[in-house]
């Protein structure tokens, strides 16, 4: 029977979790570099200050450790990560379906929706579907797509030119 492996904690190691290290580069709580010293001396200095010894750069030789309040450090790291997630914007691909014989009003409604998607920063995939005998008049469908390109030229750029996929033509537009 082997003992269970110790689960790895997320984040930097602190205090006695720092193992396999004889010496560390120590930075004290005021930010001054104390130089290279034995690990247990650095740990004693941290305990005397009432703070924690936190491994900042584990891959350095010797590892860089800093004296600070570990709870406060973790809180600030979580706060930074949450702020980064808040600023992150995911780009979605919205789909607009058209037909070759689309009426003017229907076309205007689709264009209004498309412009809304571009203002939100999303890409738009335009699918123009042919049914039955419409396949004989593919030029009508391509004219509709050219009209779309011309109408959104100032808002968007063509990311993927129109190409046929069976009975439909697909074009992708991205906001400028």
C-alpha cells in the first residue's frame, strides 16, 4: 500500500510547502533584496515578521521568495484574474439566412439585424440557400451577396469570400 500523493495546491507555494530547496533569493516585506540565504533562515525571518514566505519565481536558480501576507496576496491575485475575465470579450458568429429572391423589406430587416450584430462586435455568417430550380440561377444569389457586401462595406470586411457548399453559398463578415 502506497500513501496517496499530496494534492497540488493552486498558486505559489508558501512557507513549509516550499520543498527541495536549500537556498532562496529573499525579498523582504519592504521590497528590498536581501540576497541569497538558506531556506530555513529565510523562513525564520518571515515568521519573525509575522508574515509568510511565498515562492514568487520557482524556476529561478535559486528560487525567488518574498515575505508577504499570503492571504492578502491570494486575494489580490483573484481580484486581478476576475478583472481580466471581465474585460475579456468573446466574439460570436451570428448567422443570417437569405434566399436568392428576397424581397426589399425582408432584406432591410436582415440588414438591420446584421448591423446590430456588428455593433456588438460579433461576426456574421451569411447563408444563402437555393431550393429546387433556383440552382439554375446562381447568379441571382451572388448578386444578393454583392449587394450585402456593398451595404455593409463601411461597417464590416469580408473575412471569407462567398463559396458554395452544396445547395447554399456561405460568406463570413467581420466587424471593422
